[in-house]
C-alpha cells in the first residue's frame, strides 16, 4: 500500500485504511506564536493571534478531525442538487465501489477534498500571498492576495487557481480552473471543469470554521455549502508523503 502519513487514514471509496503511526519530527520544538497555558501546553481556547498588519494569524498546521467529510462532503445535507447526468454518475460510482477514484492511482485529490484529507496542511502567510502546504501527496497551493482576478482562460489542472481577500476577519479564497478529474470526496460526488469553489476560513482560537461553497453548474442545479472545522496541530510539522511509493493497491480495485 502507499506510504501514509502519521495521521493518515486513506479512504479509497468504501475501503478505509487504518491509521499508520510514523515517528513525528521535531517533537520538542514548540511552534512560535502559539498561546500557552502556565504549564507550557498550547492553549487552543485562547483568542486567535494577529499579524503586524492586523489580519488574523492563520499560520500553522491544521487538520479536519475524522473521516466524515473525506468520505462524504455532503454528510450534513438533506439533499444534493445533482444535475440528472451527475446523479447517474454518482450512482454508477457507488455501484462499482468507487474503483475508478483517482486516489486509488495516487493521482492528486482536488479542492475541496484536499481540505478534508486525514493528513494535515500548513498555512504560510506572506505579503500578497498565502501558501498552503498539504502533507498528503506533498502538494502545495498558492493563494494570490495581490488583487489579481482569476485567470480567464486557464490551463486546467488538478488544484485549479486560487485568489483571496479578507472579509473582516475571514479569509475568502476563490478557486477555479480545475480539470474536473478529481472527485469531491471518496463517496464519489462528481465535478466538471466548470467547478468554482469558495472557501471562507475564520479562525476563532485554535479552532477554525471552514465554509465551503461548491458552484458547478454543469454538475449541480445550484451552489451548495458545507462547513468543516479544522483544528490547530501545535508543536508539529508536516512530513513527506509519497503515495506512489510501494503502491500495490491498483490491481486489487476491481469494484463490483
């Protein structure tokens, strides 16, 4: 099976791999800027710190707990507004146990599935740019904060193209230009190259509200929104995760 991260439990459409612990690095190096209790432990209930420019400090390693939204991003919705063809594709993927999930072949997961993977991701803030580093597949993402628009005729790729701005204390990230090959989750929700994702990151303390709006008029009759809740992972760092290494799974995904 692929090499998994220390907190990873990769869900390959109906088949959940157990978490495999790996020795973490720099365990004795505390994360700078994290509020502490008197005994030196990270205080996740402390008010979110701010940067010199007054914006909330979103920097650090974050993780959406559990497998809920990785398995089914629409788990909290009563109904998903499928276009008829998308409903058929979704049913077909369910019927075949998701054997064609790109994750099975170590292809990149897209946005917003990347938010919910059971490996952490790290936000790095810089003037005019926010970088998100994903431990899963060792993938990076750039969010341009310099006022540029989304590209009008992008070369489609797995992660798409992201721009951001501040709405009060909330970071709003818009992403478009994906190739439509990724799935929204391991529960087989489809997308197309018309997908636009809007993420709203609001840090309260050591916890964050992440509101995600899916707008894909080719696959869904209207935009729909879900909320995930990443938790800060203090005093920790990302490690390399190479999915392709020793991946012996491909020949075993036969579906039904």
